[in-house]
C-alpha cells in the first residue's frame, strides 16, 4: 500500500511539473547553471590587435592545481562546454594541454574548445591532444595580409596559418571553427571564396565591441574606438556572407552579457560594465554567478548551445566534408 501511494504521489508531481510554464522554469534556473564557459587563463598575447577587449593588464596565471580545481567546481555546477581563450593560450602549450586532457578524461565534459590566433599552434601538439579536443577555433579578421598587419594580428602569413591548421583539424578529426571581428577596416571585405574552401563547421562573426577599462580610451592598452562600426555597417558584412550554413552573426546587443567569462584569477567577468566577481575558488560558482548579469535569453538567441561535441563517425567540416582543394 505504501509503495502504491508513493508511486501515485510521484506521478502527481510529474504531471504538475509538466504543466509548469517554461518561463517559470527559465526564471528558476536563469543564471545558475554555467552550461558554457570561456576561461581566459592568461592575458598575455604575442599579437597586438587594436580592438582586443581582454588586454594584458596582468601576467597572472593560476597554478595548474588551482586551475583544475576551478574547472572541477564549474563542472559540478553544470558546465558542459569549456572554451580556452586568452590572451593567446598557446603561449603555454604544456599548461593548455594538461587542462584539455583533464577536462575530457577526468571531468568528461561534452565539449572542449580552444580559440587561438594560430601563430603558435604546432602539429605535434594537435596530434598529441586531438582525442580530447572537440573544436579548434582560429581568429580570422581578414584574408588580406596588409589588413591583418594594420589590425595588429598579422605578420604576413596569417592566411597561410589558417589553411595549415584547417588541414591539421581535418587530419585529426577536430571541428575547425573561424572567429571574425568585423571592424571599420574589414566590413566591406568579401570572404566568400575562402570560406567556401575552408568550410568551417561554424563561423562566428562579431561586431567589434568596446569594453570599459579594456579598449575604450587612450588610457587603456588598446583603444578600439577607431575600429567601431554602426549596426548598418555590420549588416553590410553579414548580408554578403550569411548564406553560409556555418555563419553565426553576433551584434553588440547579443554579445554584451550573453557569455560566461572566467578570468585568470577564476573570477566571472561581467562585460556589461566590466565588473569582476570574487574568485570561484574562494566563494564557489553559485555565489559568484549571483554577482553578475548573464542573459540566458541572449545566450539562447545567439545559438549558445549547438552541436559542440565531435563525432568520429561524422566530422562535418574537418574530414570528408572539407574541400580537397584546401591549399593556399
């Protein structure tokens, strides 16, 4: 009898939950589950992009044990995807490799991603850690080397680097991704031919963003004001390229508070005002997330959850799907 009553009660609870409006569910979970996190474990970089919003104001890095502990706290709080960024993460290949392997082999995250300018990536490193990398993303702001140099990213071989890394991704069954920041310098550029050849599985196109205290004045390490564009100019670029199935546009209104960013001290960053929380190593993830604004609706609108786990059976953009004419 007791078992039957328990089962009836359970069914009743399930039926009630089934008719709870989804908006209420979103309110209850909003800002509490860090599904996808960007970890900027270093601010140091070997490039000097004029619009950079996370500049080398410090040289701090957590030691590997503290970094792993922070990642474990995030995983326990619900993180499914981690993206390692900087600065330039490949300035520290051993540190990066150990965290990549830890996230897959110990934390069993669904997706491990890296964003890089590409200049320090080595094929041996890619081959060694490939089984634990779902996505390798390269910054690609222009296919005109003179423009790359003017931006502060190029040394004359940025395009060659992109094609080389795309081949390594295909060879090692890693999803190849491109990130492009659209600025006053490149908003009229036509990238279609290269995108057709590279065939990234995902191409993120960002409107250049001004962040207070990072790139907003002559007093900051970078002054991105000369790179800014209007929404209309951003649309000029998007209209030329949105026919690519990999294309994902992110105007400023979606970027400002739709990302969960963790800095080199393991603090959440609120890009909408450049606010920093206390370290999750000191106060925990839940307490830290209460201090920031994370717009879950904007996160969903920009496609924050997607097919971010590679599948050996069907690696869309990095195996047979990529053009065999991948030569530059």
